[in-house]
């Protein structure tokens, strides 16, 4: 290890210490603001004397939603966790802050070390930083999936208790109420919600709303079966309760789902990292080839080498996306984006943009308009026709601009290579150091 690298590491450590001190001072000042004062008032009479991580995560959540880049991930996590922690704002904020804190604790030191080591190679730095952002996204998704898998496993015990309670009370709502009193299980909150729906004045409307926010399809089936049994009564089939038989069937489906998820996790274990490995090996392989086979320098520093590296980057990115899609277990990650007022709607409200977009949208009543509308319905997409064509136009514009930039850069590389590159040296065994 060279002395310069040691100095860089010492300087980075000193810089990190200074940043921690500055962050502590800023956080201390923010604690005196109104939002933190409200939390302190709520804590009066119940606040523990010792250090409480529960309160720390609540304060960190308020800080994270104020930071622009981190706010995007915080809201994304919140939308997914709201489905699991139904009507529980406290646990939603706590889990969001906990997952983000773990991700940042890994990401920030890694980014600092990456910048220090690759300060002389901007291409490698750019590749590594993109890789680390992807890994942060993967880490957060994996943390939410663990919570969802935990909830699914708790449902096995929850439904088992429901069967015993139903034998005792012979009433669906009473059985659900008794089992939901166990605060140690996260699924108890789902049971309380189903109980409130069953005893409400309009259970059908409450059931429809619950279908939109239920963490998984098994709870939807259980809520529907419980409502039908309460509304129309239970029946005996071959001497056995139809309601209990349906609950057993749902339990068997859950057990199969748990086995499927365990198998997916085993098969795709670390595959997301492996899919990005070719990008990480681009620069080391290039340096090794140039140092051992000098004639490869003319290929790497010319237009063909740059084109191949760009293609590898694109293919690696597509492979990463496909692996993520294949690994998706279809849990709370389904469509967590808000569609109330997306950026497409805000953009379409502008008169100039509206005129341009309307030129591309097929006229209402035409065959093309009906075809696109039917495709949107078949895919269960929440996109409007206008939003779809805004996406298409923006994709075309971004692709065009990116292509122009890439081809211009390739042209500059080709010209620079012709003017500055000396005669190619074909020493097969490399250079003498």
C-alpha cells in the first residue's frame, strides 16, 4: 500500500468525522423546531429515561423526508410499508427510517471510499456509483420483502388460531376479534381491520376498500369468505364446516406460496449482484489487456472499443432489470406509485404540451383509439391515453438526445485517435516495465 493511498484514507476518515459532527449540530438544531417539540410534548409522562431507538427512528424519518434525494426513497418505502402496517402511522415511519438508516450506513462509506480510490478514473467511478445505487435499491426491496414474508408466515398461525376460536364461539366476527387481540403478531392489525369491516354498517363497501390495500391475496380471500359466512351463515359439507374448509384451503395455498418464495430466494440468491459483475470487470480487464498485449490499446481507445463498452453497459442494465422482475414474488411491490396527480398529468395541463401531445393521440372513435384503449384495459394499467403518449414522446426525445450525444462523442474519439495515436506497436508479449 503506497503512502499516497494511506494519506487518502486518513483524509477521508477525517472528512467523514467532520461531516458527522456537522450532521449532529444540524440535527440538534432541528430538534428545537416545532415538529420535534410536538413529539417531545407527546412523550411527556411516557418518555423513558434511557436512550430509545423508537424515538430516534421517528426523528430520523422527519429528517429523511426533507432531504431531496433521500425523500424519494423514503416515500417509496412508505407506500410499500403502509400496505403491511395498515392504519399504523407509528410503525410505518419507524420501519421506513430503520430500513433507510441501514441502507445509508452501508452506502455512504462505500461511496466515499469509491470516490477516493477512483478519483483518477471517472468512467470507473461512474460505473461503481451506479452499481452502488442499484445495490441500495435492492437492499431496501429485500428488507420490505422480509417484512412481507414474515407477515405471510404469521398468517399460518393466525388462521390456525381462527379455527380453534371458531370452534369455541361458532361466530366468525368473534373468532377474528379474539385472535386479533395478540399484539405480538403484525397480522393482528389485519385481523382488527377485517373485524371492523364485518361489524360496520356497510361491510360490502368496506370490503371493496380493503381489497385495494390488503398486503396479499390470501387476506383478501379470508376477508371475503368471512363476510359471506357472517352474512349467509355456515353450511355443513360431509359433516364438516364449509368456512373451516375454506380457511384450510387458504392455509394450504399460503404454505405453497412460502415454499415458492423460499425457492426463489435460494435460486436468485446474490444473482442481482452477479448480473452487474460484467460492468465491474470492464476497467480491470481493459487495464490487464493493455498492459499485457499492447496492440489492444488501439482497439480500446478507438471507436469500436467504446461501442462495445456501451453495449455491455446496456446489456448489463437490462439483465439486472430482468433478474429483479423474475425474483419479484408479487407481494407489496405491486404498483405502489401514486396515480392521483403524476408528472404526466401536470405536464399535460400546460397548453403547449397539450397541443403537441394531442397531435399524436388517435382521434376518439377511430380503430387505433379503440385498439390502444383495449390494450390498456387488458393490461390493467392505470395510465390514461394522454399519459401513455406523453411517456412515448418523452422516451423518443430522451433516446434521440442520448443517441446524438453518444455518436458525437464517438466521432470526437475517432478524430482524436487519428490525430494523437502513434503508430500501433504489435508486441504480442506486452511492454517492458
